[in-house]
C-alpha cells in the first residue's frame, strides 16, 4: 500500500508539479488529470475528424497544419495554437484517430491527443493541457449520446486491451516536427594547397635527383638517364624578324 496516498492535497500537489516541470502532455488510460483520459465514441471516424477540423478553423488562435492517414488506418490531425497566457507562444496540438468494428458490427472511434509547447523552459504552467482539454470537452459535448465508457468498450471490442494499448503506444511515440533551437552554422575554413615538389634527374648526373617547387611553367622530366629535350623557343622571339645581311664589295685599283 502506498503511504503517500494518505497525504493531504496529494493529487493537487502532483498536478502543480506537472505544470511546473513539463511543457508537453498527452492522453492515456490512467492520466494524472481526469480530463486527459482517452475518448471513444460510437460513430465513424470521419464524423469525429470533420468536427475537429471544423472547430480548428472556427476558433480564434487555432490553425490547421495538416491531416494524414497512416498505414493501419490511423488518422492524425495536427494543429497549432497561439497561447494568450504565454504571450503568443505556439503550442502543437495533435489528435490521433483510429476506427474499429465491435462484435455487433458497429463502429467505434478512439481519440488520442497530445500537446507540446514551443518554449525553452521546462514548464508551461499547464497551458498545453488546457489546449488539449478544450478540444476534448468539445468532442464530449458534441458526441455525448455516442460516448463509449471503459466498461462498455471492454464488452464490445474484439481485443480491447491489445488494440488500445498498441494504438496509444504508437501515437505517443510518434514525434512532432518541433525543433527547440536552430543549430549554429559551422564555419568553413579554406586552406591554401601546399606546394608540391617535382623530382627530376639532370642530364649530366643521372643518379642525382633535385626537388624543386612546382610552378606555372612545365619542367621536363628525364627518366632512365635519357637527354632532356630542349625547351621550346618563346613565341615572342619567333615573331621577331631576322636581321638583313650586308655584303661589302671592295674594288681593287690597277697599278
């Protein structure tokens, strides 16, 4: 037996602790807050999803981001809410819906939800929980005749424990597209390429090697002691006109 259950105001202290240390919350079968319990309604999935989309587009501060249907039939509806209590901070609120058929062939839609506040601190004063509760209470009021309680669900569902636990685990483990902070860009340093040395052998001493730094002009390489070819004449010297030759003719006088 847990002796902490005898402490006065124990539940209230636990709720205050969660509000001050967590900036995310989600529904579950046994939540700390009773309003965050998983919802089930005896109606098709499309009816519940259309209601969530309609409310999101009509409420002030709510914005519909996307809605997708994953493999297995789970449909996710992602919304973004601007919190007035947190001076316009954004809260990601996502709902996961899955439909199953009971023993009598009727549809049962299970609704899970989670919310995450885009804030750097650990706690959000319970604002993410209030945004999630706002939609869940609206669902309860709209589909109040179709609410399926836990005892009724156990009798109607084909595999209540395994299906509900698997869906809740799959939905809670899926991460949102929120990034708390943008990573700093890394500076790229450009290094100058090192000078490469080219080895060549002289024509006189074929055994000796000399290393010279590489330059823009090509250096002929001699291998196996072969004589190196003469460098090509410059283009400017080839263009110069040849100097004319002058022949001097001397006349001999007759004696």
